[in-house]
């Protein structure tokens, strides 16, 4: 596309400048989104979230830092959700209590 800028009026040149600036910005935004998607995909392949990698504090380390320990309670509706009994009560635990469950009913059997 060959464009002779010398034949354009000042108004046409300014309009062209605005369109070029807009094209540059959208190009950069598009490239950033593509790069972010690639990074998120790579992090997911490695078993992390991009936020974990950028924060420098993986979730696994947080659990160990908080004392870790074996799960003492399990969500009766989703047994993969557990709680050690330390720290803030998870939402599922307080909801189960409100629905009449007792902590003993949610206790994980000791092994």
C-alpha cells in the first residue's frame, strides 16, 4: 500500500495519524493478550496458576507454612473439600453447621 502523504490535506494527515495510533495501541493490546494466554497455558501445563508463579508464594507452601496437618473435617457434599480444624472455618463447614450438621458428623475418620 503506497500512500503519497504529500497529496493529503492537514485534516487527512491528522485523521491518518489518529488511525495509525489506534492501530498501534490495539496491536500492542492484542499481542499482550496473546502472550498472557500463552503464559497461563504454560503455567497450567506445569501444574500452577500464573498468579501462583507471579506472587512467588505457591499454594502448597502456604498450607505447609500454616501448620499443614491432616484433615479433620470433610464437606459432606464434596468430600474432596477438607479442613484441618485450624484457622478460619471454611464456608461449607459453617453452612453445614447452620443446616443442622454437627462437627462429629463431618469428622474424617482417623487412620
